[in-house]
C-alpha cells in the first residue's frame, strides 16, 4: 500500500441487486475516489446473512455484485474490490470490538430498532451486532474516509466512538474515519412512496429501480412514480418529495446541478413529459453500465481472478491491523516450536 495516499473504505451488501439509490448515494462516489485514494470496497456477505438468505442466490449475488461494481467503473487494479468473508480478519476484529461496544449503543441504532420491532425475542443476535462488524470493516484498513448514503450515518458515528474508546484504552491504534455523504442524492426515495427510502430489500419491485432494470421497466416504473396533484415542477423536498426525488435522480444521471435540472424539466409543461425525460436520462446513464456488466458476467475466469487477488491484497492490510490489536489487548503470540 502506498503510504502517502489516504485510505477510503466502503461496503455494500449482496442482498438483492443494487438500486439507483445505491448507485447515486454510494457507488458513483466509490468510482470518483479511486483515482486519488487507496480504496477498499467490500461486498459484505457476512452482513447480508443477518437476514435469512437463500444460499445459492447469495453466492450468485455476491459474484454478480463484484461484476456490477466493475461495470459501474471500479477498476480492480486500482481499487481493492473483494468479498468480506474471504478476509477472516473482519470476523476476528468484530469479536474483539464486541468487547468495547456497549449494549446501549447497539440497541439505540435506528436500523436495529426498525428491524426488530414486534419480534424482540426472536430477533437474531447478528442484527444487533451488525454495526460492530461494520466498525471492524472500516477500522481494519486504517480508513480516512467512508463514502456512504445518509442511512449509514449512525453506523459511522459508532465507528468513530469505538475507535476513540479503543485508542484511549490502549494507545493510538485506529485511524478515526471521516464520513463522506453526497450533497445531492444522499437519500433517494422510493418511487411509489417518496416518504420511504428506496431499498433493494423491499418486497415491492415498483418501489425501486435497479441498475440492471430493462429500459421498458424503468420507463414503466417512472411513469407510475407517485408525485402530487399540482402539476408544477420545482424542487422542495418537504412539500414535493416525489417530484424532488425525480429531479434529484435526473440531476445525478445527467451530471447537471439541481437548478439546471429544474430549468430543463419545468420547461416541459406537465408531469407526463417530465417523467419521460427523467426515465430517458436514467436509461441513457445506465446503458453503458448494463452493457459492460453483460460482457463481464460471462467471463468467469476474470471475476475469479479479481476475487482471489483482491482478497489477498485486503487480507495483507487487514492482518497488519489485526496483529497490532491482538498485542494491545494482551493475546499471547503463537510461539514457534524449536526445530
Ligand atoms: P447497503 O448495502 O444497504 O447500501 C450500500 C450503500 O448504498 C447507500 N444507499 C443509498 N444511498 C442513497 N439513497 C438510497 N436509497 C440508498 N440505499 C442505499 C448506503 O448508504 C450505502 O452507502 N451497512 C451497509 C454496508 C456496510 C458498510 C460497511 C458501509 C458494511 N460495512 C462499512 C460502509 C462502511 C449497508 O447495509 O449498505
């Protein structure tokens, strides 16, 4: 690893196929950062099993996500793109950090509260512990910067708290990372309910647009997108969440500012033409990604080699931090037997 470059880490779950929310809130920033930073991007399959998964589907989704991230512009020779479970240091550091994280901190997490509501006695321990694994992910790589969407903010705050707590208990061991949330598109909302976040784990396919959705599906979903009855196109997230969400999507997909986007789109008159233009922008931006993905996914040998080489690179860096941590907490070295 080059010493002078700052480190970026982020993770994405292979639970379902990624949405344009993942793309806008996170993936496009992963790509933008790779020129300037030493980047580690992990497909976090260990996080995914906190919710019951179909094993064959999870295995396939993990490989597909590696291919999709490359198709979105990640260069596996520049960024270390790897699968979390291939680097056992994540689980080991998670255990150690479990002993430095408070129950109160974990039970206050919004995502845990939402997911455990109504089944407090049968919620799996992994769901409560989920943020600690995320803390371990980030701290293993001595990360400076974590690009994420707004929904992950609380998990990053706990990362900073645990890093500081551990450093204070021993001596400086972990970098305390900064959070990078995009100014536009940090929280893309559901297409058919703009009061909710767009999520790949939703049961309703009309609520999200996948990066790999076919053009006709993107058209249909955006045509049916929930807006309001004013028939006026301007940006106001509080009072016009549906319209503002579509303007944000258009803005990111065309590379225009929100103001420029409003100017373009309000000139069109009504919601019909507005939605058509948003759909065309999404389709045009995703077309090259989909084409690259289709080429990559059939190249099994290439994806295998990316997964192997990058897991080795990630392990090397992760194990350096893990060894330091083990010494700090007092684990005995493994003695080498005399020959
Ligand atoms: P995940 O897999 O849910 O989402 C991956 C990234 O996409 C962002 N995102 C969104 N951004 C804007 N609008 C949306 N509707 C939207 N939906 C998702 C997320 O904020 C995230 O950045 N816990 C994490 C995975 C993780 C991780 C990490 C992230 C594990 N370890 C370490 C950062 C650092 C998650 O479930 O992301």
